[in-house]
């Protein structure tokens, strides 16, 4: 039966059983190598979790996720309003430089 333990000492195993056991060990080693974690990806995952926690923490402290969402939306709107003129000026300058270079 499956739940009864057998004597698994190397002497007691037949040649086929030993090959199956070795193949299993090789498979486990290969699987561990395949699932090795990459340090940069783990760092990025940790950073994303930290940012998520920083966004959620004020909402929990304030007691209202809707209110905190409004505050975040307001901050994004302000950033967009400040960034839009800068982006438009940069685009205008790039267009002028490109036009001057094509005329030369």
C-alpha cells in the first residue's frame, strides 16, 4: 500500500528503483534551478508592493478610501496641469530645431 514505508536504503533498492529515485532527484534539482529568483525582479516586486502600501496607508489612516482617492486624483490633476505647458514648450522647441535642420 502507498502509506506503508519500505526500506529505502540503497542496498535494498533494485536497479530500476534506484534509477527512478535518481531521476526524481535530478528533476527536483532542475526544477529548483528553473525557479531561481532574480534579484532585480525581486527588488522591483518589493518596490511595487511598497508603493502600493504607501498609497493605501493614508487611506486607512484617513478612514475613507473615496476621500483618499479624491486627494490622489487632485494631486494627479495638479501635476498634469503643471507638466502640460512644459511638454508643449519642449515639443515646440523640438519642432523648431527639426525645421531649422531640414532647411539647412
